[in-house]
């Protein structure tokens, strides 16, 4: 709670009706409501009585507004004294009724700071419901009597004794006398004008004799000469100087009697319905008439009450008192003054009443009884008691608080003070200071001069002087600091009549303030220098505080952050997490968690936060305090490590599988060599009509199919042989779409619609057409397999400049790429399987389905060998899309001339291979072309052979002895035979050692298993080249 200096409460207090605030312990228990508001009309302190009025603890009022509590409204009530005190800067008073029917007397006093700025308002409230109800009841009673007077059918009038002029007349009397308005009669006419002299003299004599006349019949001549017979009653009041009476027009007896009956009935009804009690007793005190209010007041029925005397309903202690009133006032002058006494109800309870008694006389003027109006003043008495208690409490508060309070007249003469001031002034009690001046007290003359100077300034300017801070040297040599306030005192007319002052010793507060300032500086320095962001939010996620680090992390200034809702910063995916954590905070739970925000510059950052509940000084949880740091880079590094590990694991698996596949492929190639070559040689020798040709052709096809599978294994092992040339991917796709494989797929599943959109603007790539055909084929076959019931296959090409892949499966080198998209509407691939689909033999197809299980693994290997990338997007039940990215090549596509089909010759060729079947195949093929053939079984044997023999060309297998392969062999041969021509054969793609061999001068590089055309063309091409010496 913000601390308000108690002296500020006294700023606009008049006299002793208001009191200071500091002693909250005492103010907490007084019966008046005391509430303190800050500048936003928010309650910052309230005493117990204020809370009790709405059945709440006083602390439950803090933080709320008065109109929310007492009026259940979202706006201040009209004529609110607190609002007026803020606006006017002056004390305000209002009587306000709350929705529950209670009425309050409210005094509001503004509180100012050292600069005179209003920082709050103190409100003192007293409930006056019962008093106001009593006042309203009295007003209603008086109104009833007025109504009785005005509506009576009997004319009532009053004339002055001195000159007989009419002073008052009700409408009935005005009408009897022939006038329309009372104003036409009053002070203009006398009663004597309306009846004959003899009747006037007779009436005057009767009044002079007994003081009153009842039922005197007279004959009036009223306005306009109309004759009327009237019945007069009159009574003289010499002490008041007037005569009162009634007049009834009895010109028509029946009409008059009827009118009289109605008047009496009306009178009885009004009498019985009066709010106050009315009672008539005889001279023995027996009740002979009373109205309903009187009976209800005492709790008796009509039959019961008529058996009682007024002594029966009056406690005995009042008997003598009331007998004196009757004897000294009622019997003497005919009525009493208002007086108070007590009645006893039927149930025995005692209650106070106020009444006035009138004497009733008979026709002879003798006392015949008394009547009185009686008012129950229980509530008024209670209000008076409460007021007295409040005044006593006020004195107790003044004498109990540590603040010094005093008040003086215009001449600076003391009129009073509280006990603690009297002690400071060196007197025994507050009474001893009355009549003294500052020069009569314990102050030094210089101090007294200063006090009177400020008194005079306040009185002359009618303006308060606040917070006069000054040091005071005590007699023991210590120095103290005082905080003094003085305000003018006004009388009921608003004139300045004196000065009210307070002061308190603020020495300890000054020391505490200085300590607090140093502590706050240390705290702010700590908060503003830490590298973690710190913020405070309420339960609505509104930011109440943010340190400098928080501003840097979030990208906003402190002014922008304060008041901003945290949800404006949180990414949508994390909103529910934050709301859940807010609920934990309301339960007092501390937690740590990660979430993401969007900075002012649009960047999304990951944060780690530690959050604890935020409590006010009373221990109530009001929000949360968070300490957070930016972990974006840490998360990114962690993600990169995970991605790199996945890539490494995948690469290691592929490498292991590749090594295995490469070894198997090499052995199989050696076995397949004769199976591929011999069918061609046999077919060359068989007649065209030989029935064996069909079997030999099937044997050759099977061998070539087996070679293709081996080639897939080599591709998987990344050891296949590629002839990379500038390639138009559109032409590759067109070639496949016209292939027998595509035709077979369409025939097998005619319900698949194929849509092709090839972008003519795509660039060329450096690629191997056979391998790219295999990529397209594998993806199309997979698409058809995913749509067994039919669907749509879309093949597209395009081009783009890329720096990342949309799928995010791997990184990409920025540049221009040709893009191939193959999209189906098939069954889709589950997320958990997407990262495994390129691994060998990983398949979700049913057992027995077509394919070797290497299809996508081969795609992966070929794409990588082409320095390309891939993305895969798939949704279950929607379909799958494969996206391939090939870097654009700037090389031009060369027109290859038709190969020379004349591959034969007579040159000598040395075949070097460690597999006997491969040597035999080469011998048979090349012999059939006319070449001279020699064979050796290894590299060292070849080197020895070439020392003593000549060969126009050597066919060199790269994979032979472990420690002496094809490169070692060729290097040794070149030493003895510089410029020796050679071609390289292998089941693997070009390794680094193959490249070194080519750099030494070797010619073409062909893969195993080869056929006669491939081998013959390579040999002929190399032999026809001009010899270029090579130096190893």
C-alpha cells in the first residue's frame, strides 16, 4: 500500500470534526467509515467499519473503487464528493443513498504532496439512514396536517385581535365568505364586515367572558350580498394576538349536516393515518381516543388501550416529571413545550418519545382532558448516541496519535491541542494551553517568531502551508527533523477564524528514506545490469515492468512494453501454454519452460523462462515475475547437431551398405561378364533361322537385366560409372514417357491419368541420361504403385534460384537449379517413414510386389552423384510429391556423331585382368574383331610382360591385387613404355585412382559387364588417337 503522510488528511479539516490518519491501529476500530483513495480513485486503505458495511474484510476493499463496492456500478455516482474533491481541490460533503436504501453523510478531503499536487482523497462516512427517515417522517406528518387544513370542509380561520383583519383561512373558509382565493381575503377584510352588529357584539361578549365560543350561529352577508347562515367556533389567544376559529355554512341544514359529516369522516381518516401518534386522555389520565400510529407504537389493540391510563404506559421514573409539565405548562397556558420521556410497550420494552400536550376544555371552559402528538425518537436517539460516541472517539484519537495537533484563533492564541502537543509545549494537559501564545510556551523566541510568521501567512492568504521541513536542535544536543502543516480554519460563513496545525518528528523517516533510496539504487542497478530479461505481468498478461535486457531481447522500448499484453508477443502455437502457466501462477506454482516470441522486427526467437508468482505487500498473488534468456542460437545449434548426426548416421549406413553392395557387385560383374558377352558372339555365329536364337537372346537379356541390378548396387555404393554431359531433363522425361516401361505401366493401370507440364525455359544439367532415366522410372513406378485404384500423376519441370529446400531435409548450396516434380494422388507416406524411404530395401509394399527394394535408394544415389538435392512432401490419403533439384550446367550440349561400327583391327592388345573368365571373354570378343590378343592375370605379370613385349594398347582392370591395382600397374608400365595407350575397365565408377590413371594418359573408361560394341568402339577410338607421350 502506498503510504500517505497522515498530515495530509488534515489539509481541509475544519475544527475538530476531522482527524489525522497516522494512527491506523486506532482508526481501524472507530465506527465511522474511513477510506483513503489514490489519484485514480482506487482504495489504498480502509478501516474495519468500512469493510463491515459490505460484509467484507477491510483488506478486500484495497485495489477497488468505491462505486464498484457500495453502488455495484462501473461509474462514480452523481454528485460524488470524492470526484468533486479531486476536481475542486477542496473538501466536499454529500448525502448519498446506496442501492440497498441506506443513506450516508460523506466528507471528502483532498491530500496533496510536497508540490501541492493532489495525490489522493480521505473519505469519512457516517450512516444517517435512521435520522433521515425520522426527518422524512416528520415532514410527512407536517404535510398531513397541512393537507388536513387545506382539504377540510370546515372553514378554518385566524384573525388579528388588534384590528380584526383575517390572517389565515383555509379554502373552505374562503369559499364560505364568497371569495375565490385566500389572498383576496387575508389582510384585506375583517370578520366584523360579514355579520350584523348585534351578533358581533354578542360574540365579542362571549369571547371576553370565557375566551372561546363553540357553535355560535350567525348570519353572514358575504361578498356580492349573498346571505348565509353559518355556525362559528372561536378561541382567543391573547398572548399570540390572534383569534382562531371555524366556520360552517349551515344555510341548507341537510346539506350542512352532510358536509359536516364528510368533514368529520375526512378528519378522522387523516387523524388515524398520521405517521405520528395522536392520543387524547381525560383529566384522570385515562386514554379515551388515539390513532393507529399510537396503538402500533405501543403494541396494543384499540380495546386494550382504552382500558389504560397514560401512567400505565409510562415508566414510574417519569410520573413526577410529567405531572410537573401538566401542572406548570398545560394547565397554566393550555399547552406544553416539546419534551422527551419514555413509554413502555405491551411487551415491556422501553423506548423514547417526544411529545407536546394540549389542554381540552368543556363548554364551560373547565379542563376536560388533554391531547398530544407523540413521536417515536428511538432512531434519533441512537443517531445522537452514535454522534456522541464519534465525538468521544475523535478526542481519543487526537490524544492517542503521535502527530502533534493544535489550533489557534486569528491572533495566534491557542484554542486547543492534543496531549502530545501539550507535552512538547511543556504544559500538563491540553486545557492548560488554552489562552496562551507561542511566547508563553517552551519555544525559543526565534522559534515563536517563525511560528507566528507562518500563522499570519496562512490566515491572511486563506491558503494552507504544507510540509515545512526544518531542523530542530534538542536540548540534549541531538538534531531532529520536523514536518509541519498549517491550514486556515473557517466559520459557517466561510470567514477565516484561525489556523489548524500539525507536525511530526520525521527524523527516523528521513533516515529510512535515505536508506530506501540507496537500496532502490542498488536494486535498480542489479536489475538493469543483468543479462537476462526480467518482466512483471498481471493475471491478464499485461506487462507492468521490463528491464533493459528484456527490451533488447524483445526488440521494443520500455515505453512500448509497459502496458502491452504478453499475448501480442507470443507466437500463436504457444498461447495455450502461457495461459496454462498463468493458472499455475495463480496457485502459487513456480516453473521453468520454453516458448517463442515474435520481436518487433518480425524475428521469431526462442526463450527459456523461470517464472515465480508476484505478490503485493500483503502477500496476495497479483501476477508473475519472469527471468528469461534468448536460447534461439542454442536451440539452432542443438537442431543442427541433431540434423548433422542424422545425416552422418544416414551417410554411414549408406556407406556401409555401399561397401557391401560394391563388393558384391564387383564379384557379380566378373561372373556376368561372359554371360553378357557370349550370347552376342553366339548370335553372330548362328544362322538367322536357327531355333536356338530365341533361347540365346533370352539368355542375353537376362544377363543384361542382371547387369542393371548390379548397376543399381553400384549406384547405391556411389561407385557406378557415369558419363556426365550437358543434358536437357525435359528430353530425358519425354524419352521415358515413350519407353516400353511406361507403356506397360499404363496398360497395367489405365485409371491413372498422367499430366505432364515441362518448362521449356529450364537450363541444362550435367548428367548421365541412362541414370536420369532410371530416376524418372523409379519415381513414376512408385507413383503408379501408390495408386492401385487409379488417380492422377503430375510430372512438372521448372527452374529457380534457391538458397534452401522447402522440405528442410538437408542443406543446399545457393544457386540456379532445374526442378523436377513428380506428384501423385495416392495413399501417402506416414511422417515417421519419410526419412527412411531412401534406405536400401526399406519398403512398405506388400510381400511379393514388384521391385528390387533399391528403387528410391538408387534415386538417392543418382541425385547425389549429380550434385543434386531432394524434397519429399506427403499427406496420408492425399498423396506424395517428390521434388528433385539439379544444379544448372553452363556447358553446351554437343552433337555426338554416329559411332563407327567398324571396330575391328589387327593391332596387338594386352588384356590385364585377375579373373580368368573376363580374360577369356575379352579374348573371344577382340579376336572376332581381328585383333591380336595376349592376356596376363595381374599387374606385376603385366609389367614383366611389357619389359620384353610390345602392345599397341592395354585393357587394364582397375581392381586386382590389393597392394598393386590398375593405377600401380599403369604407372610401372609407363616407366618402361612412355605414352603407352590404355583403356580402363571396371565395375565401379571413377574413383580417385581412376582419375589419376586418366591423368597419366589412359583413354576411355568403360564399365563391366561390357558388350562387343562398347569394347570395340573404345578400343578403336583410342588406337586412332595420335600418341601423346606421358610422363609418370
